[in-house]
C-alpha cells in the first residue's frame, strides 16, 4: 500500500504527521494547540520594548581582515548582515595606509556605495605607537603627521568622523612607552589638537576625542568636557566608548553629562565580573554587565540618532561571519527592531 493510500479517509502520511505533532507537544508538556498565553511582541525578554532610531555599524577589527577576507568581502558581509555602516581602520599597511592615494580612498568609498553601506568613521591604533603626548619628540611628530593623513583619508572616504586619542599618561599594552606626567600630557594633547584643527575644519572632518581610561588621561566626564570645550569648535567632539570606562564607572552616567558633544560611539561590551583588565576583557555584545536598556535611554534623552559601532578585536577563529551576524542580531534587539 502506498504512503498516500488512505484508510477511512486518513492517509498514512497524515496520520504520521498528526502523531508527531501530538508527540512533540506532549514532550514539551503542552498540547498541540497554540500557547493560550503567548509572549507579547514587545516582550522585553526578547528585545527592547521601545524602538530607537540609531544606526547599526561595526568596526573592521571584527572581521578576519586582511588574512582571510579582503575589504570588498568585509563590506559585503556587513551589508548582508544588515549593518547600516562600517568603521574602517587606518594603519601602516593594507588598503587604508599612508601609501593609499586619494584615488585609492575614493575608490573604496565608491565600492561601499555600490554595495550599499556607509562608512561611519575612521579609526586607528597608530595613536599608541606614536602618541601625540609622547616624551619622544620624534614619535610626537610622526603621530601628528599620521593624524594629518587620517584627516585627509576621512575626507576622501566621505566620512566626517575621525576618532582621535589625544594623549596618554600610560599605555599598559606597550613596553616602549615612557610614562608622561598628567599636566605635561594635557599640555601636549591640547597643542596637538590645536595643530590638527585648521585642516579638520577646512575638510569638515570632526576630531572626535575618545575616552580611553586605560591610558590614565581624561578619566572623568568633566575632564573630557573641559578638553573638548577648550577649542570652541564644532569640529572637536567626543567619540564615546561604552566599554572603556566600565571597569570602575558606568557609561549611562557619562552620556547624560557629555550630551550633544557626542558625535560618534563605540558599543563595546565589558564584564565587571572578570579580573582581566587587558583588551581580552571585552566581550561580544550582551555577554557582559553593561546596562544596555539604561544606556540606550540615556542616548535617546540627549537626542543621539547616529551610528552605534560595535568594536571588538578578536574575529572568530572559525566561521568568523557568525560574530558579524550575532552582533547585528544583538543590535536589532537592543534597538527594538525585533
């Protein structure tokens, strides 16, 4: 007898499907009928009950670039995962470096436009080997030179955001950095930004000062505010990093005080339960102790509607695209899009 042959109007396939459905429901301790008390669509256990208008972005450091993926593949993956923008990194090699010409950078922008993803900002680790406040005059000079190239690169890439680390008293992850007294660090940092500002204003690129904390400089909202306001320019703003201050403080408190000075943001997860204070202490989004609902509410109150950029330094060794998709999903839930 064939599987579609019926007995008494019931097919073997239909009977089997019914049995599986009932058995599955029994295994779950319920019935085959719908849950009489389904979770509401705005259930806060699943996602934010509020919808926020901020845009999703991700830093290139979350991708296995350039070892396993080229820039085109990274841009396409970010687009496929649902990101609105991607933050690129300026270094001494690869696609964005001192050797990149204006045409090279404009071609990267054209590629991003073709794929359909914005370049949300430009970032760089070069502020650490070449600090703008270094005791070594040659390093300071090289830092200024590189920062000038970054301003030009941001302009050519079509982004108005450049993350700037203005100085460092201490750099825990570098053994070649001689500690700089706080007052000297502050004086040199202000002088460096003053040197860079005319070019930034001319090219309409914002010098967004990042709160680092681990560098022993600009440790409180009041210090950041005093530094930024000193220049009296709309092109010196704040790049706020949620994770960098989580060791001893709370990002939602900073947001309320920094207010409209915030021009761009890194969403970085951190756990206060750990004891590792290196770059290894940062986690994928939601795998930490950040109070994301309070943080998003604080951003909403100051009228921030721009990019939220996930920053993470360790692409997954296997199936690296998983981190990108997981991050997009986490941001969707935080923003009430799911």
